[in-house]
C-alpha cells in the first residue's frame, strides 16, 4: 500500500488594517461664539488638541472626543 503525502497547508495571514481615528473638537471663544472642528490627522488626543489650538485664538473652553 502506497503512503500518500499531503502538502502542508500554509495559514493565510490577514493584513492588519490600521483604522485612522478621527476626533471632533468643540471650541467656545471668549466672545461666546462656538465652532466645531473635525481633526483627521492626529496621532492621539493630545495631538488633536495641539492641532486645534494652533488654529484658533481667544479660546474660553475646548472639548475633544473620538469621533465614531
């Protein structure tokens, strides 16, 4: 009886897809006006905050959250 040989199957490796996180920033200015910013090119929350603060002046408050 002849022994059959099986070719070892290779497991397929799925490529890791890095999901880019987006942030939304709500800014209230000293004069009472407000504005929303959508931050797409930030590495983390602190980076998103820094990007917004570079764009605006006279900020009374700033709130940033991960956008879902």
